[in-house]
């Protein structure tokens, strides 16, 4: 059901939106968890950047999976169980 909108789009449009989604979700999750505060965490993100770019260029969903797992962890920390389950499922 989630992949349906990507199927009906033209190839380039679907690929572009898929790639942006895979890059945006982990960045949003990291910002939501407040992990960008210290310089050490920013260096960690810089180390992860090449893997994120490689996954995006190969149309892999690694970023989306990591982002959704981070969002579910954040939801569990905030005691929002339903949201955590929704992000994982």
C-alpha cells in the first residue's frame, strides 16, 4: 500500500521522491531525538554520510529503515507506544 504512489509516478519522479524520502526520514529522526547537540554526534553523522549517499544512489531503503527505527525508539522514550509500533510496522 505504501509503495503504490511510487508505482504510478513516472520513473524519474518516483526515483527522486524515493531517494529524498530515504534521506529525509533519518535526518528528521535524528533531529527529533535531539542527537545534533554535541560536536561528537555531528562527527558521527559525518561518518555515516558516505553510507547514506551510497544507499541513496542505489535506491536502497536503508535510510528509511534506520529513520523509522530511530523514530520508534524516540516514541518509546516518550511513552508513545502506539506510535512506536506504527513506525516499526
